[in-house]
């Protein structure tokens, strides 16, 4: 019976990612300015942002953490057993690794959170600084910060910083925490929750995927030229987290409501080291995009002289998920998965 439940869990988890991908296949391409013809990158580029994934050292422990901290619902009833998965190992260039994953639905977003555990290969844990470029990390929007903060503490999160207190209770409006592997998580109170159905199961009402960078202009050029996401650079501001001045660039909705991407550059943050972890290393993240033409996007990445991570630099298809996909690194070294359903 265990093998049946494990197989069902893996299938459901992969189906969750696939459903997110399939739901946006027919979505219109991101629009440029009125009256302009789309660029080659816009015509072949991103249809939607579909997932944020990160590697963990102990999948069962991380599943318990995210369930407790955020009340997220996992696809499948059990944490699957590790098994050989040559396609996944090729996708992230982790030859010989055993693999298992758990996938969570993020309410009101259409984006899934995928926890990945690789075993049987060398892994190196790392703990990125708040301002280090090359990170892929979540910024959860919550309807009730008191509940969110209590849940984080119950889950054993490392609360790095909290601030923006308001009201008589002095409850913070923003929190920076780390999960059991040291992965940076941001939590922010969302004041306008009228458009979503808030439940007692989770305080989460939205999610931004945040990418840290050492050079906003260079980062934006990658997302425009390779993926067709044309963003105007945000204005510098201040941050209270001790990570220096902040320059944030926010996208429009990428393929559906609340699918938002933030490009964040910290300035005067002191020593900031680029994230150097491999995909299989705990606390390393990946952002996934659905693209119209994978070959064209891959060719653009090669022309930009970006590293193709996938073994053989050729797209692969995963079991239960026949979409073609490949992983590259952006100019800061952040891992980007491009998927063509």
C-alpha cells in the first residue's frame, strides 16, 4: 500500500505543477505599448509565472514547517519516498541523485511552491544574506499578521527582523524570517483583502516571487531580451531590515491574478556575496516560467552568454509531465526554469 500512496503523491504533485502550466497555455502574450508590434522575445517569451521551487535538506521537516507556518495545502496525502529520477537529475545537472518533492498551492495566485529534496549526491548548505544577489525567494502577503507571526514562531522559524508596527498591539506589518534550511522568507501584511476570500486555514492571500540583484538594469535586460517581460525600473527607497537602501521593480500580473515578480537591489548593504549554490543545495531557489517557444528563449539565453544548467544543454521532459523544460541562470546566477507545455 505504501508504494501506491507514494506513486499517487508524486503524480498529484506533478499534476499540480502541470495544471498551473496548462491553465495558462492559451493566455495572451504580455502586451507592450499600444500600437507597437511585439518583439521577438515578447512573441516567444513568457505566458505566465507558474512556480517557485527550492531545495531542502529534509523534505518531511520542511513540509511540516510550511504547513504550520502558513497553513498551505499540500497536493497528495503523504510525503513521497526518494527514488531515482534521471530526467529531474538531468534538468538541474545533479547526475545520480535520488529525488522527491512536495508541492503546495498558494491561495489566490495560481502559483505553486515546490519543495525539492535531492539525495545520494554531494550537497552544500549555505545561508544567503538578506541583500545577497542571485536569490529566488517568496514574499507572502497575509491578511492577519498576528496569526502569521504566531504560526511562524510555532513552526520554529528564525525571525530575522520585524517592523512597521501599527495599532495598540504593536503588531509588525513586515517580517523577515528563515526556514529550517536558512532560506529567506518575507511576510507582509496585505491591507486590501476585499478581492479575495480569506479563510481560517491560512492567512496567506498572495505571493510575490522576489529576485535579488546586484544590477537592476542588467537584470531587467535579461527578462526583456530573453523572456519578453518589459519592466520599468523602480525608484530607490529605504529598508528597515539593515540590508541597505532598496530599489524594487515590480511586474504586472504574469499570466493571472497575483502572479507577481519583484526585482530587488540592495545598495550600501555592506558585504554582499552572490548566491553560489547549485540547484540541489539546500536554500537554493528556482523560479519557473511558461514560455511560448522554448527553443527561441533558449537561443536568446545562449546569445546573452548565460549558463545553461541542464545536462547537455538540451530540454528534458519529466515523468507525468511531458512539457519540455530547461534551466538557465540569469545574470546574477539565479536559477530560471523555462517550460513549454
